[in-house]
């Protein structure tokens, strides 16, 4: 077997979603792969984690990793792609729109944190996601909010990403 | 090889300590940064790194080169690595003897290589390409590992020795990883240290690990254990004093606690 064939076989054994039988060594790498990526997503999306709860968040994260395995040398791509995966796969529930808006906001928060010279960004949301994200980042445990038409402004001041909210009549969102 | 400077006893630069390091400029000999954490950053992390690099020697340590991979080398990644190294004046650039993915996908893990002549030729050719591109020596670390291939014809240490000579690269000897792998694969870590070519070693790593009874996982989430200190003490005698770095990547304690480990390494070196 060539080096490439061996690597292809071991890669498949480590990344396949169903647990299946594995040698103890492969099981360690498989567990590390899944754990590392889910933990990275938890750190990237703290407000989404709080909103969904650990179990549901992990289900979405594991589904994302299976559907769209990581590529590229850094983990940053995960933060951009996870909201798109949620949008494509989230069930049609009353809370879905809030979750998708919150994911979009946290992804944008991260991009702005890392950007070289970011311009302010404006979001028009059906839920007050800015207040929710600010509360979680301050260590709070906010309840899931009721819909409230919101215009958010995100900007960076001395390397800190700040979000301010203005509340609008729902008709202004369209 | 002796042209590489001895930087002293350093610690990894971690975001939990960014503000204190900038504000207080603590007397730490040098910092090591995880290269990938700064490649996509133009914000606060990059700002901190550039300020730190003005005050301290910095070395870059990567996890994504996949020097043993069968996918083509990622020259865009290498270009960004080189730009960062040039910008912060990195004293050297290291990565691991491993592969990380296949078919354009990655595990973000350090996966073990089959240790045989085919792999040796493959890795040596890629190391030479990387060194030409980066215009600096590549420093490669022995990873911790949890499986071996039945077909292996070389020990990891012999592989590294031949690779370093063939590709003219340098080595980062992770003393904790030698210990972790020696337990997982039942070899004598002292034999490993005895076979490392001292003239190729520019840096040591020390870290904590988690002992699961049947095997050890390299978790970097606690202090260095006694058996690894003992192996480090032996390494100082056999290989010599080198720039030594404490890795602490999870459950990160205060700056003082991490630095205390670096000072303990210094004390051992002074007593050796």
C-alpha cells in the first residue's frame, strides 16, 4: 500500500460519523477530531450555545462537521460556514429565525474582531440578538427573547467589537 | 546548527494572558506562538503579537503544514507563514513530523506517519521544498502518538535522525511527547534521547499530560509530571541545554503558574 493509500484509509476511519469498530488508537484520534471541532465551535458561538443548550448545539455542530468537514490550515472557516449549515438544516420551529439571526451575528462578531480595518456593519433583525449576545458575553444567562424588530450596528473601537441596538417598527424591516 | 540562539526558558503566548503581558511586560525569556492563531488576524491578537515581538524573542510553532501529507504542500499557507515570520522577526519556525488530512480535507490533528523508507524520502523532499520557500531552516517536532503501523521499519527517533541529516533540518525535541509515546508504544524513552542527534536540536518542549492507565493523552492541561522532569534532566545531560518552552493550552492558569514551570526548567538546567 502506498503512503497516500494508507493516509486515505486512516483519514476515513478517523472522520467517519458512525462510531463503528475501531482499534484503541484510531478511537483516540476519532474522539480527538470530533471533540476539538465541537469545542472550537462552542468557543466561537457562546451565545448560540447558550440559546440552543449544550445537547442541541452539539447535534448541530456534529452534523455540520459531518456534512462539511474542515479544510484549510486555520479553524476560522468554521465560523463563516456554520451559520450557512444551520440555515440549510434547521427545522422550521418558532425559534428558528432567532437562532439563525444569532448565528449570523456571532459569525460577523468574530470576523470583525479579526479584521485588519473593519467598517461598521448594520443588521436588520426580527429578534433583539444584540442584547442577547451582549448579555452572554458579559457572563449573563438571558432567556430566549420575544420577537422585536431591531436595527443593530456593529463596530470596532480600540479592538473591541461593540453592538448597539435600535428598535424599529416591524414595517421598517422590509 | 550552533548558530541558533539559546533563548532561555519561555512560555506559550495565550490569549488569557494577552492584557497582562502587554501591561506589565513580565520578565519572560521568550514566547512561542501558535502560528495559525495569527494568520487570519488583523485585530487584537495580531496587535498583541506585534507589540510582544517588539519586546521579546518570539518563535513560531505551527500545526497545519502537514509535512508528511500526501496532498500537495499548501503554498498559500506557506506564503502567509513566511510573511508572519518576517514581520515579527521569528527566531525560527517549527511544525510537527505528521500529516493532518487527506483529499483537501483536514482533521486539525497531528496524525502519525508510517515510519519507513518511502515516507522518509517523501518527507525529506517536502522539507527541502519548504526550507527553500521559507528561506530558513524548518524545525520539526516529534509528536505524541497513539497508534503505529505494523509495517514500520524505523523507530521514530531513527526516522528523525535520518530525516534531519538528509533534509538538513532542525529538531524540536518534545520531552513530554517522548514520554507519552514511550508509554503508549512501550519503548524506553531514555534510549530515544540517547539516539537524538544533539547538534540538530534547537528547542525543547515540556507540558502536562493525562494518564488514562492503559495509555497517556498529550493534553497540555496541567503541570509537567515528575517522570517528564526526570527525563528532561537526563536530556540536559545527554543532549545539552537548549531553549525550553512550557506548553499549557487548556485549563490555563495564571501567568505566574505557567512561568513557574519555565523557572523550574531553568533551575534544572543550572544544576545539570
